[in-house]
C-alpha cells in the first residue's frame, strides 16, 4: 500500500519560526502614522504587548518558539501532509499533488497557530484579557480556543450580520469560554455612535476592529490588549511552522524539491505560513512557482495598486504598504468570507513587487467545483477559502499534464468546511455567481488611495 | 516536553479485525425469524450482500481487512491516542487518562470505520447502490462519504424532523454525492401509507429503517442492498480496529495494561470498537473495569431486561437477543441522538450478562459539564454522545484520586461536536433537563417484551 499521508513525531516539530523579512531582496517599507512618518514601536504599546511588537519589527531570520506554545500546538501538530493520489488519478496528471492538512486543529483551520502564540505572549506580558474582531468567525473561535487553554478572558466583536447568520461559530467561542457580542455594540463609544446614527446597521469588519481596539486601549487597568488574526508580520511569522513542517515531510515522501507552492490568500497568513519557508530556497536560487490565490471578485493582488492604506475601514490603524482595493471597498457576498479583504499583508505585497510570487485570481464557481471534486476523491470537505487553493492546484496539475511534466505541487489545505456547508448547497442548486469586479468600480475604489503616500520599494 | 499524543505509522495499521464472538464464554443467541426459529443466512440475502452476512455469523477470531479498505481508512487512520494531561491536572488525579480520537475522520466520528468496509463489500458483491436510514445524520454522512470513495450510489432516508432541524448534516451527505430525503417519503409503499394516514408526521427511525429496507429489497435489478450503522455483529467487528490500534499505542506510551475502558453506548459500535480487543485480555484473566455508558433517560443496559426484541419500531427486522426497553419506547429529547435507541447490540448484551462489562447511566447535565471541562482543558469540542464517555472518565479519575491509585483509564472520543453546538448553548442557558425515566413508564414499556421468547444464555 502506498502511503496516504506523511506524519512527523511531536519531537520533530520545528523549534523556530522563519522570518522572511530577514531574507527579502529589498528592505520592507515601515508602517506610517497619521503624520506620514514611520511609527515607533512604543506607539503600538497600548494595542499590543511589547513582546509581540518586538516580533513585528524583528529582522532576525529565526525566532524561537516557546515550549509552552509548542505544548499547546502539539494537540494537533505536526499536521499531516497528504498525497492526493485519488485526485491525481481523476485528473490523469503526471504531477504529484501534496496538501498540508491544517483542518485538524480543534477550531478547524490554521488560525490557532498564531492564536496560541499570541495568547501565550499576552499572558507572559501580564495581560489578562484579549479583545478581537471576527467576520465569519474562524478567527474569533481560534482565539477563544487559545485563550481558554492559557486561562485568559477573550472578548470577540463579531460583525452583527454574521453574528445573526452564523450562530454556530459563536457557540464554538462560548463553548471555549469566549464572550462574543454583535458589533456595533453598546459597549464602546464607537459602537454607541454608530447605533445612534443607524440602529439597524448590519455592522462591518472595520467597525468591529474599531470597537475591539477601543475596548483594549481604554481599559485603564492596563490588563487588556488587542489581537489580530492576519496581515501583520508577527501573525505570518507564527504560521511559518506550516511550511517548515511541510519541507521535512516532503523529504519523508522522497521529494527533493517542490515545483509549485499554492495557498489561498485573504489577509495572507495561511499562504505565508506554507510559502515563506519555501521562498527562502527561491531567494537562494531554487526554481519554483509560488502562487497566492484570491477570488476574481476581490482582486487585491492581481488588479489593485501597491500603495499605503489603512488596514481597517474606520481608518484607525497605521498606514501599511500593501496591495489594496481601498479600505472602503465593499466586496461582493462570496462564501469565502476570509478572502473578502481590501488589502493583503505587506510582506506578501513586497514578495509580489519583487517577483518572488505570482498571484492568481479564480472564479467562485470554479472553486466550488474543485472543492466538490476534492471531497469526492480525497474525502475532506473544504472551507470555501481553501477551495481557491484546490482550484489553482487543479489548474497546475492540468498544465503539468499538457506539458508532460512530473511536477511536485504542494498546497495548504487551510481548513474544513463543516461550518460553511450552505455554500455547497447554493452551488448544487445553481444559485452561485462569480461576481467579477467591473473595471469602473475598481477604478473608483482605488482612486481613494491617491491621498496616501506612494509605496515604492 | 511530555508527549501529547501517540501516533502510529500507516504501516502499523491492524491487518485483521477482532471477532469477540470467537472468545465469548457462552455461545451467542441466534436471531429469530417471525416463526420463532433461528433465521438462516440466506433469509438475509435480499437485504445484505452475502460476504457481509458471512461476517455477521462468523465464529473466526481474526478476519482479514481488505487492502482496499485499509487504503481508504488510511485517510485518517491510525487515529491518534491522546494523553489528557491538562484534564488530569484539573482533576488532581493520580490516574493517567488516555483518549482515542475518532473525530479525525472526514465525517467526524468513528462511523466511517464500518461505512468504508460495508461500501467495499457491497461493491465487491456487484452492488451499485446502498440504502440506509439516519436519525441525527452521523451515519448517513459516514455512508455517503464511503460510497463516494467507492463510486457507489447512496440513498439516505432521514427522519423528517431531523431533516428539517439539522440541514447541515444533509448538506454534508449531498457534498459527497449522497441523496438524502425526508422520511416518511412518497418513494416507498411504507412511506406513502404513513403519509396518507398522517401527512404531518415528524417521522421516526423505525419508519426510516422500513423505507430503506423496502427500497433495497424491492429493487428488481438486484443491485441495491441495505446497510446498518450499529448493533449487528459485523458492524461491531469493523470498529475493533479502534481498540487494536489503542493497544499498540498504549505500549508506545509505556503502559503495560489498561485498568479502565470506557465508551458511550447507543447501538454499541463505538464502545465495542474500543472495548472488544481489551475484553480478549479480560477473558484471558486480566483484571479490568470495562464500562459502557448510556443516558439515564434511555437506560437500556442498566434497567431494561435481556430479551428477544425487534431492532426497529416497525417490527421488520428479525428478533435479536438484547437488552431492550421495548421497540416502541420513545426516548426523551436529549441531545445525544445516537444514544436514543431502545436496544443495544446482542454482543454487548451478552457481555453484560456474562459479567464481562459493567454498564453505567449518567445524567445529561453531568455529561455536558464534563464536555465543557474537556473543551477548556484538552481543546476539543465533543459530540453530545461522546460527553457520556468523558463524564464516566471523570467519575473514574475522581475515584482513583480517592483511592490514591495510579490507574490507566482509556476512553473512546467517538466524535467532535461541531455539528451539534445547540446542545452546549442550551446547557449554558440553563435549558437542559436530565429526563430521568420514571419506573412506571419503564415497566409499561418493557411489558411489551412479554410476547417474545426469553433470552437465556
């Protein structure tokens, strides 16, 4: 019997995270404050604990993973690397397809890799309570899980419309002891103001971020901090354990190198987690196609400019140098909620600009068909975000067939879709759309970026 | 760092299932037909393929697992064995607690262990289409998954009220290509009759079984058979891979023996899967407490007589020798849908009667509290059925503390609760009840058994 998956023992878990910033061919651009000048680390101190801020700005190549973090990660890590033999057979491809199964974590995605680390550093710094926002609920549940295991309080501001439409995600958070309330809420100044103006607002991620940050910075005890689940350098750093494990597992599978690396990309943390350790090899000269995948309806990487922009709709965050559709962009209602973000991580934007990675956009319908083919060959039901990585993998496997090449394709299976089955149902019923973004709408949205400094590497 | 879990390589998967029937101190009682005489294997031929019927009546101790079955099982097997160190710490117990994680299968429970085997044997026998019933949906999704990977059609009759209340389980089945319809349906004689009498009936498992069996036996092409997810000998047999793996993993963990074996028990397949391979050692003289756990509201093993009874409400199945509350027993609406069954597997009933195992009943509220403690220490959210095994484990760990004994306790974590979060919400809101079964209701229900032959070992 040929092996289905490649496991590592807990003893072989990576002991250090990999920091791509140390190897980038050009220096990353710093975040800017409201005055247009680079912000200093201590300006972030009311928001994040200082040990996390140090990681955010670190240029060290390798950063030690604390034992306490490894201990919790070992609940599901090392995550198995699978060979997708039945999918290969269905496609008749000479390519060898591997996927890293991040859906085995208790919350069901890669998100806890950083949630656990962030909860640990907050606890180390003496913090008792963490606030955050969540859209569809993946991040809120990952952070509730992590806080539960470190004995921290967790308060999640969940976009009101999602709070009402996706009650099960909220119930997951509650089961781990997290407190989840709909945003806007009566508990913050921001929330009260918005409710006074529009009591029936469905809420937005921008509002929820504002509320979570306000909650953290206004706690006069100093025992509360805010936590973010993607985009920032330290979040991507914590995810690199994915790619570091994958490299060891490919060796176990007898592969000398990977030819194609694929991950779906919203804020960018799951893509970065798999891809960054491979980019180190690419920077060192190895040939490799590295492909972050986004929806055609939210084409941040493939059609938006590289510019300074706010990370949130409410303009509370520093300006980040990134590909952005403009922070007021309203993405269409695709099911991949985690890919409906106007920007993308500065480190990923940097890698696009320097030609290290080649983004790709794929239609929603093609992604769902890919996820159905995957479920019926490999057995796992994928999250709608993850389906984008599968669709790109299938494109690459077909290309390898046309070219007659035995390529090694690796993608990050970022999470299961058991909490998101409505999208499959809509797909089977023929109710889904691709929502391609018209050029005039795109132009109007990115025009808002003109007032910010240009991003120039 | 102390190990969190014990993995086995795919090469170490057990190659044979263990058949407890070969080692029982007394001969098992045969199923009886409507005339009160033992039924012959060929009477079951229109319902099950002959290769499965042979397993059902086999007295061989070891039965080879086909390579094709192992290949699909390897998607998630060997399943990890965990040491529950944080739970131990919370309880301050000297006991070492281990749990076998069967929630890692794509459908999220132990059910696919037999679904895959049954799909394989049906395919081998030339069958193209399998019918079954499902209550809450665990079994229907496991069989849809298995049929998908073997290219078989799958038709699931789902109890109408569950079909309406639990749409996500149905969507899982659809994603794997299974066809799931509410029962009673217009597609069978049984369904049409019942709908004519009562168009608004919520349906029942008994009706759904009748429809699924009728569908199979009336297909004149001979290409359809019926499949059952628990109770029968061959189903329990296929689950023994759980306990066989666990024994190897306990050795890896440095344990010479297990002192207490625990599993929640409805029809009995997940309990049997873990416990039967250990019972072989107990029969050979090793001291061990083996505890199947049921809800106090459905006390089949702890308060019902050992008698012949039908496996279904509609009296279509042969008479089985088992502990039964009477096949017309209507269990209260506890959340552990998989434990709401009037009977329990004949092999388990036999083990109770011969003193090999000691059943225990636990209240719903105690089970939910145990599941919450487990989620907040070990990280995993448990199915409501599984919570019964956790509650018994906590009872045993506290007992070990009182006695000051370093016991080794092993329980089967039969599945995750991500599709069943409403129960947790009701628990936190204080809306749950224990529904203890009053003695007069019990007596009235078991009185129906008087007309059937006595079960006497």
